[in-house]
C-alpha cells in the first residue's frame, strides 16, 4: 500500500509593480535600524563608562557598597 501526501500550496498573490517596488525599496531598512540602535547603545555605554570612571561617582559607589556589606 502506497501513501501519498498532498500539500496544498496557495497561489502567489498578485501584486502590482508599484507594491513590489515599494517592498524592494524598504528591504534594507531593518538592518539600518539595527545598526543605528547598536551605535546608540554603544554611545550610551561609552558615556556611562566615562561617568562611572569619574572620582566622585566611584567614591559614592564604593561607600554605598561598603555600607551595604557592613550592615548585616
């Protein structure tokens, strides 16, 4: 006995040339958006590192951690 599997494939949608052109023009947008978000995150991390390396912030964080560890 032979079994046959039939898969129903929908017909491709008919799109106008304007719709196809619009989709093609937006093809790289997602990649560009990810690149901009990555650059923004890197810039934010750099600014945060510069702030945290400052003497005042470092002393404040050190005293905060020491007080948290000594209270027990």
